[in-house]
C-alpha cells in the first residue's frame, strides 16, 4: 500500500538480532521524516523510546502513564517500575 495514513507496528523487534533492530530504527526515523503517523506496540522499551514522540504505558489493560517521551524519561518510578529501564 502506498501513502498510508497510519502504520501499525506490533512487537516489531521480538526475536530479532540487534543488527536488524538497528536497521528498523533507521527505517522508522526515515518514515517519521516523511510525516507518516505510526502506532507502535513494543516490549523493547529502549527501542520504543528511541523512535517515539509520545508514550503510553499500560499495566493490566489500564493506562498508567501517557505523555511525551521526554516526560516519561523524567519519571523514574514508571521507567524502573513498569519498563525495567533506569
């Protein structure tokens, strides 16, 4: 499909080698430059935060955080407690 309005990416990095993940990161950044809207669901928090503008953190189906990636990075309680990133 050409010129999509929304690109859905579900668990893009699961089971992939780090080299492939870096390639995906590069491709996502290129798509962002083209102003393509993407919705990414991802358990690899480091990858997701590197390619995202906004973040939603879910716990048992409930949103426990929503905001910019910069705001999320400043929330050590959410980063460590839910994402395992310090």
